[in-house]
C-alpha cells in the first residue's frame, strides 16, 4: 500500500472507482479516470492522447470502436489499440471533446495537454471528498484495479500482459493484488 506517496498504489475496486468518480467537479477528470479504469493505461499516456485516437467525429461525439495509444506516448514505445468498453463508450458520447488536438488540453495553453499535477490535485480532492484519504489511492490505482480485476476474473496472465503492454510477466505481477477473500477461497476450495 502507498503510504505518504511511497509504495504501490492501492488498486481501485468498482465501488471505490464509483465513489471517487462521483466526487469530481469537472467531467474532464471523471472521463480521465474512466479511461484509465477501462483501458488500464498509464496516466501519462492518457494525458497525451489525441482526440482523433478516441473519436471518429468529435463534433457529433461519435467515439471510435477502439482507443489508440501511439507508441510515442507510451513508456514502452509500443503502440496499443484496445476495444472501448460499452460503459466508457457511453461516457465518451456524453462528453464534449475539443474538435482537435489533445483530448485533455491544458487549462492554460491550448498547445499543451493537461498536466499530471492538475489531474493529481483533482484526484486527491475527489479521494478526500469520498472519505478514502490515507488508503493509498493514486492516479495509478485505476491501472492496478484494471489488472487486478482481470486477474480475479480468471483471465490468463499472458492475455493481461497483452492488454496492458507490460514487457515481462514479472513486472505485470507487481500490479496484481490478491484479496483476503481470494486467499480464503483458495484454501476453502483446495
């Protein structure tokens, strides 16, 4: 668990995702968290995403069937394309994106994307308003929650690795959280 911003972020669950998401004042932050929750992408890559990588037509709010993360925006430099979850597609259809450029433009400079610090600050305020402060949540909690959820649902580690873009299974496994109920269930069904 992350303590005083040191250590692994606590993974989000469906409940904590909803609690935090509902506390955001602006839809831009709610959408950002949802993209992270439904795609498992790193916050830095989401910040750099272009409107055309998410929308077929931003004016009519028509999302693509897949979301594209160009290699230039990702830590591993590998392009990643994922199907858009139906709940995320609904959020994208309701959101008014910019006509072009960054999906999350800077509040101060149109030629730049929203800063990591701006999202982090909004995220921390939402966590506090949700009554979840000091529990280790960070912007990486959605990514860890995505990976943990897939693991809990029994998906193969290789499939999860492909979805997340991790180069090695050992680096992926650091993101997988094992819950007390999983431990109990393993013992009970052994």
